[in-house]
């Protein structure tokens, strides 16, 4: 069993994996449009005796993740853990997933709930003129509450947030400056799409009747799961959630055994939101300086339209309210 690390731009975060994963257990997939970074990451892996592969990139996370699955299936490994290059497997996570692979009958797929993320908390303007996070804090990610009773209220509340809420960041903008370049019609379209998405994805989230994770990261894969999963490069944000919905359907159909891990019991995976990533760029965030300033939420409209155009709601209906088993 190996840990497959997908990297596209940051050597610093790639090197961080050595803190918890031994070099001989790493397989690095370099999927980047930056030729300089490809050379830099390749050299790092070579010098540290880490297996690596350079795969063709189109700039989307989906193509990178599909290349991870391809390289895994080309190997002789029976199981693997997929981790994004700018995230981190914890020390417990390394031991946990290694032990799962050694079980008599491992699951085909483990996804996470009650997840944690590291976000920038304080910021400082550096000599190069870019504002970067100088301290971070750990917080829950993707946990939501939803009630159809407040559907219209939720839409209007989100619209008011977009139009009037003060910005979170080092230098908050005046209220009248929030998303000032966007019309009320555009902001309302974002609010309606966000509310539609929250209502839809709630039915497939993991949790209870009050709070659910509406994005459940898929981490541990068998070869059978890797053969079935597919990430669409038509989306830059949400491609992994669409793939997760498909895998839930495959579980209902009896093709694979999907289980879950409660990150509150013991954390295995940390998502980092303190540096740039592909999804941030698609939201109109062009540098670390912009991470906590107003940005384009048109991605949620694109995501909702993709679900509607591809009839995904009906295709995965049999998996609604599916309760996966916890895997200890």
C-alpha cells in the first residue's frame, strides 16, 4: 500500500509530506503546466529516492486525480491513499490507513466526515508585496445545517451576505465596497444556486438530522474503487463531490463497499486553506493576498448547471439518505 501525492505547484507543501509519510511509501504524481515546477519537483523526488511520475496536465484538479488513479492501477499495489499535495496525512492517518490495508477484508473506499481544515488566521504584507498568512487555526470544514422550512430565507440571507457583509481578512473593505462590481441580479443568481446546491447535497451528506458534511473527501481506495471513479474536467470546483456521488451509487448497486471515518474520533487528514490552489484560482482568487477578500461565486452556478444538465439528481436518487458504516 502506498500514499499517492498529487502535486502541481508548491515544493514546500510537497516536502511537508515527509513529516508523516516515509519516502519509500510515497508515490508522487506531478501534474502541472509549470515546466519549472515539474523539473523542481522531479529533482526533489529523485534526490530523496521517492517514486514519481510526470503526467499530462490541463490545469484541472480532475485530470490530475484521474492520472493518480491511472498510475495506481498500473502498479502492483492493491490499495492506496490519495492525498492532495498541499494537504497532509497526519501521523495517526499514516498508521490508520496502513493498518486498514493489512486487514483481512479492507473496504474499497473510505471517505471522511467531521473533517478539519487549516485556514489563515492572521496576515502580513511581505517584501514582495504579497499578503500571506502568518498564523493559522484549525477548524471544521464543510459542515452545514439545512432546513427546507427556511429555503427562501436562506437564499435572501446569502444574498444579503454577498451584498452587505464585511470582508474577512487583513484589511476589511467598507461595507459599500462588497462585490460592488456585480449587479443584484448576479448576486441573487449566486444565492439561488448556492441554496439549490445545499438542498441537493444535504441528501447525500454524512452526519445527523441537524448537521452534515456536504463534502466527504475520498481517501483510501482499492483497485476496484479506482477503476470505477472518474473526475470530470468540465468542473474546476466540485469535481470530487460529483465523483463521490457516483461512488455512493456504486455502493448501493453492490459494486463496491464504501465506508466512512469520523475525523472527530481521530484525525487522519488535514485540508490546508492557507495557500493558493486550483479551486481558489477558479473563484477569481489570483494570489495569496486575495484569499480572504470578496471573489467570484459563479462556480456554484456552473456546478448546479452541471448537475441539472447531466440529470445527476435522478441518477443518484437511490443513494439519498444513505448511511455508510463507520470503519474503526
